[in-house]
């Protein structure tokens, strides 16, 4: 949960605030900066969620592949 919160804080609060201050022309807080924060924050949380899901899927795939390899190895040695 800490990873999700830090991604949301960095992408949803810090980056839009820095972009607001760095803009050449005056950018209003509402709706420009707030909408950027919502979009960036949601995208960051989705990317963290997808990364964790992919990592779990890769772990399961390699465990299954290892089990198949061990089963094949046992069948070859039993002959």
C-alpha cells in the first residue's frame, strides 16, 4: 500500500504542482492543475498495480516451468 500511496503522491500532487509553478503563462489551479493531478495520479496507481500483477504472473509462470522441468527430469532418470 505504501508504494501505491507514494506513486499517487508523487504523480498526483508533486508533479502537477511543479508543472503549475514552471508554466510560462499563469495556469489556474482549477481545473488545469487539479485535473492533471487526478489523471497523473490515476495513471501512476494503474502502472504500479499492473507492474505488481505482471510480477506475480511471471513468478507463477517460472514456478510452473520449473515444476514441469523437474517432472521431465524425473521421468528421464527413471528409465
